[in-house]
C-alpha cells in the first residue's frame, strides 16, 4: 500500500503521518484533490488505529428538537421555519419534558437538544427545559444548544456568553453539540447563512465553554458551494482552537442534504466525498480524539466503511431526528443497539457503548 501512496504522489504526507508531524494547509488540499481514495484512507486509518485502536464508540441517545422556528433561515436548512407558518412548531416546556418521560424505561444516557433561533421564547424557557429534563431523568447527560443558540441565549439573558453558560450549566447543561459551524469562511456564510453567528463568533463560544469545563463537538457542513481550500481552512481553525483549549471531543463532517432547501439544485454528496471528508478530517485534526461517522447523514453502510477511513464513532440510536430527515435523508429514524454492534463487528472493530464524555458503559 505504501508503494501505492508513493505512486499517488503522497509519499511526503505519509512520511509526516508516520512521524506524527502536523499537516499543512497545502497537504490538506492535496489530500482532498487526490483521486486516490484508498491512499488517503490508508493514512487516515493509521492515525485512527494509533489513537483509538479498534475501539468504535456509540451511544444510547435521543434527539429533542424543541422548536423549528428560526430567524436565521439558512439557505441549506430545511428544518428552520418562520414563526406563524404552517410547518412551524414549538413545544412547551412540559411537552419537551414529556419527550423524555415517555422513554423513561429505555436506558438512554444522553439527550441531544437543538432548536432554531426563536424570535421570542424567553431565556427562562431554556433554563426551565433543562431543569425539567434533569428532574424527569436526573442521570441523563444533556448535550444541548449549538454555539449559535448559546450566543442567542446570551443576548436573551442580557449577559456575556461566559455568564450565560454558567447559568445554563447550573440549570443542567452538561455539554454542547457541534452544530452551527457550517463552513467558517465569511464568503460561504454570506452566501448561505448571512444572519448566522460568524465563524469567529462560533469558535469564541466553543472556547469559552471549554474554559468553563464544558466539552463541545465540532461539525462542518460539506458538499454544497464550499471550495476545498475553505474546507481545509475550517479544519485548521478548529485545530488551532483545540490547541488553545483542548475541549473538543469529536468532529463530525455533515453531508449536505439538499431536498426542501433553497439550495435544492445541488446534488447529494457521493460515497467518495463522504469517505474523503472523514479521512481528511482524521489526518488534519491531529488533536481531536474522535471522528464521528454520523450514520443518519451518510447511511449505516457508509458509516460502517468509514470505520476503516478514520472514523471511530458512529453516533448512536438517535430517534426522532428532524434536521436531516426534513432535508430528504432516506435513513431510518433510529438504530437499535444490536444493529449498531453488528455493523461495527462486521467492520472488524470493537463496539463500545459510551457515555457522552467517552466513558465506557459496555463492551461487546
Ligand atoms: O447545525 C442543517 C446541519 C446541523 C442541513 O455534536 C444540515 O455530536 C445536512 O450538528 N443537510 C445539526 N446538514 C446536526 C448536528 C449534529 C448531528 C449529530 C451529532 C452532532 C454532535 C451534531 O446539521 C446543523 C447544520 O450544520 N444541517 N441543514 C442539511 N440540509
């Protein structure tokens, strides 16, 4: 294989990977440009095995999308709706908490709470929801509110991001998911989500959370109008932030789903694209412990293959995910643990059920 990597013109990158040397922006672009998927994947797999061996993580989780009402209305999003339109919804705090209690008999360990940027829900709605969830299920880990929502909540709270995070933490917030990062490039944000928090703003919220002891994840929405350079710059900005704080747990590349969005003329990502994004992320993000292949977006089959291309996590049981499914995802709504275990074992890896902070719950 190493001869093939040399032949693919990537021998110098292989040498760096073997020495554990950091890859440059130019290296990242060359990896993306390389038509040799197996060469890129082989190197990413080396790093994956060095960091995580055969360990492959999944979680028993639940998604709670409390409202789709959103003032940002990003062009790539099919989930967000204007208030008062027929497809918009918002749960009361009691309705949101009922989503937790109705599954109280299942051994769920994490709830992933995300919604739109709502124009008029008060700050108390969010703290009451956190407190209500914790009261209903004290042991559950609440991974909630993207950095974009946190920035909005700080404004509602007439306070700094730091102080607001402290209040949210006291109300029950345990960690922050990776959404809302999109592509940090101002060019992309201007064209696709001009009203959204800037890339710099997103990174600042994430770093503030880390300094308060809240871990976060990071994402990148790929497969629309971004250039390969813009993808690499996004990864490098995350790598730099991680050097500063060390608070990111996982990176999740998100495959753009065009259906029902204002960018529906764009085709869905291909399998090669999906694997490339996992592999390049694994190679560039040398300081991220985990790379997640999110089966909801790339399908269980591609997520399984991704376990040999740099990924060491497949997310989890999920259930009731709306953001991707409203944009045309044809994956199931949920995956049962035996199925997650089966696909991981078939890929020759070791399935590990984890808690949100990668604590081991069960080994299979
Ligand atoms: O913030 C929106 C993206 C994100 C589309 O942290 C779209 O572990 C594809 O962030 N096609 C939400 N993507 C999902 C997310 C996430 C999912 C799973 C795990 C974690 C984690 C985070 O989805 C949004 C946005 O970036 N998104 N519209 C679309 N049409």
